[in-house]
């Protein structure tokens, strides 16, 4: 059987990882400034992570959500403590899109409405309502185009107000730092205004923290730069360092109703062991603080390159926008300098390394980057 060919692939077979480095099947080492698309949070093959998963699978990999799973409560307790959302409730699923589907479903159960506002250039996933909420007509199939969603200009509060005051908006869904959209940031004033409007019109404020959350921005959540608390927060990617997992953090104002949300695999024992290991390492190694420190240094150094039009981001979520398409720079970084990076559109390189990136590794990246750019 052939694989269904959905991605253009680099001809590289990665077989091993350690910390911020990966190796191909020929033994070639690469510096990982991509983190497998913002997924590797605590670094590849962290010994505590390996041990927790190995022990758990030897004990019990999976059992049904119809019985108590104490590991889920352990994830919730540790996440509540580290994120500052101890008073919220946690629902666990398996991916980012699934987290957003459940967040929107919850919002609609809550206020009975069906309209959603998202930012222009938003990316919220590839499943039914999540893809409709994604501002890219090429990936919205006719079956997903159901007129629920309005795409709104970023940070333009009067435009959002004009829609919200119609009183029919179920939810607004915001990436405080847009990932796929090119590392664009909301302003605190916009988020504070939006919070007030959502309260006024009983609209649910959802922050999609799937890419920008879980320590990546140098705070646990990117919205914590804006001084607001959303009603619902969605997480995935870094939450289990590559083990498929997603989560929805739900404000106490939502009362759970049996049967409204559910899942077979979500929050299974193995996923929880991975998630607990991630939270352990994030706390022990102060990875949020590390992301803030190393990210600030990287941004400061990158701003010195006159070849880059603009450097944007927070923590270890950094976008470098060029006047020209970056395809060749990225290709040379990968094949000549052995550095993995990400991309957004045609002109933006995205850096999304593991949160344990050291100052030495940041400097190593700058040396390799300089060789390509100069
Ligand atoms: C902001 C954001 N939301 C949602 C998703 C979808 O996550 P997943 O691919 O796990 O479904 C992504 C994935 O890139 C994302 O960046």
C-alpha cells in the first residue's frame, strides 16, 4: 500500500533525538530549532520522560474512561499549579483540533448560539469546525463551509465590537501569538477590550494556546502577557512532548453535563504519564523561565541582522520576516548548516525549538545562521 501523499517531504530520515539535537539514519546530527513543529517542549528523549512512559506501559497502557484514572487528576493538579489556573476544570483529548472542536461545542452548549469570530490568518486545526475557523479556503472542504465563522482583522477592536454587539456571537477564538499566521501578536489593549465585550454580550472567550502556550512564549500562557483570563483555553502540541494529547481548560462558570463531551482515547494512562513527566521537567528545570531568557537573547541578536526585515515573537516562538521568499535560506540552513527551522507563508522563518534550548545552542544557531545569511 502507498502512503496518501499529503506533504512535500525533505529527503531526510530522522531516527534519533536528544535534547535539542536530532540525527538521521546516516549518523548526521542536526540542531533542532523547529521542535517537530512546536511539539518537543522538554527536549528529545529526556530520561525522566522515557522512564515514566516505559514504567507506565509496563504497568497499564490504557483502560476505559468509564473508571477512575488517578493520573488524569495528577495532570490537572500539576497543570493548575504551574499555569495559575487551579480553579479551572480539565478535559483531555488527543490533538489540537479536537481541543478546539470541544471548546467550540462547549461554548455553543453554554449560550445556545452558533456564530464564531476568529482572526484573519487564524489556524485552529483541520477537522470540521476547527477547519472552518481556519482562515485558509484551500483546506476548507465544501462539507466544512457552513457559515459559522467570520474572519476579523487582528487588533481592530471597533470591528470586533460591531459584530459582538449584534448579540448572536457564540464564541471568539484567539491565538495571542499566531503561529501558522506568521508570529503576529495581539495587543493587551485589544484583549482587554475583547474581554469586556465578551462579558457584556455573554460570548465565550477562547484562547487557542496550542502553539503559543505551555511555556513557549516565556510565560505559561501567551495570553498572560495581556492581563486577561479567557473562559476556555485549548492546549496540545508540547503538553506531552510528542505523545498525541490535547486539553481544554474550562472556567468554573461552566457546569459539566454527563454525556455532552466524551472520548475513547483522551487522557489515557500512557498519555497522562507523558504529560506528568513534561510538567515535572518544566518545573524542575524552570523551562518557562529558560524560554523567556534564551528567547529574549535570540531575538536581540537576530535584530542585528540587516538582512531581516522584522523579528517578532515572545520567548522561543520567533518569526523572522524577510523582504524576499525564504525558501532558499531555509534549504541552506537545513542541508548545509544542518539546522531545522519552520516556515510561515513565503517570507517568514519560524523558530520553535524545545524550551530547554541553552545559550550555547542559541549561539551555535546564530553562527550557522550567519554563514547562510552573509
Ligand atoms: C494554533 C493552533 N491551533 C490548532 C492546531 C491544530 O493542532 P493539531 O494538529 O494537533 O490538530 C495547530 C497546529 O498547528 C495550531 O498551531
